[in-house]
């Protein structure tokens, strides 16, 4: 009885070891599935789609600029209609780029915009022209399909390949689909409507755990 038990135990142990070995080997094979998994893991940390606001809240817009149909005032008005910011009329000193030359201006009527609780969910620090700046993030990139990849080659002791893929946007914020938002922020509309046409290339390398986006 004991002999049969130990025989069955050894068979099960060998089967489990073989299963683990095959799983590890499969994770290292060049395949759509493995490349999709690796790129999605990278995009989970680096694939947010955001639009730059360029300033920190609260934001004051002088009364003289509130009637413009274009520019920053129009963007804030669109955000207000979408429920992401609230507005109040008040008086404040508006600082400008020429303050160092002409001194600050006296207080003037302004429309003050502040983030609502809903807007605060999407507000983050994002890369800007001159460093980090305020922005609103409205979705997450994820792999839609892998189109092709280059033959893996050995570089620096590891197999590497370039994978061409298309992406989709998941968890898209409802406000980003509003026409007035896309008119005020053309980059949002261009991103949402152009995802199926934008081919992306990711450099992947083979590690002991499988494929990984280079530099992750």
C-alpha cells in the first residue's frame, strides 16, 4: 500500500514540475499573448491619457477675457459645464508674465474656477512644456492588437524584439466624450478618434520571468 502511495506521489510531483516548467517556457515564447501581457503591464503604469491644463487650481480669469470663445477661458467654461470645475465671481490680483517689469496689477473682477469633487478624481500632475503641470486624465491605454514583431535578436546577453501594436482606451471618462470638451480640448478628440490608426512600437526584452518592456 505504501509503495503504491509513494509511486502515485512521485508521479504527481513530476507532473506538477513538468507543468511549471512548461508554463515558464511558454511565458518566454515570442507570441501575441505574451507580448500583449508585457505591454499591458507597462501601460498600466505609463499609459494614462491626459490633457494638460497648464496651471494649478484655483484659476482666476479676468472679466475682460471671459467672453472669448477661444483659449483658456473657453476651456474652463467647458469643464464647468461638464461638472469638473465650479465658478464664482470675485476680485483678485491676477499675476502675469510682465509682473517683474511693470509690477503687479491692482485687484480686478475675476471668475474663479476650482475643482469639484468629481474633477479632483481626474486631476494629476502631468508632463508639460516646462516640467510637471496640472492636467486631467481621462482614460488608460491598453493593447488592442499586436500587428507584428521583429525576429528576436541577442543584445547585451538578452533576446530583444520590437513589437508593433495598436491600442484602445479603456475606462474612458464620460466627460471626455462631450462635444464641448472635445471642441475646447482638440487633443482629447484626436486621441479618442485616432486610436485605431495610431501604430505604436514597444521594445521588449526577455527576462527570467518572461517578456518585459525595455526600461520598465
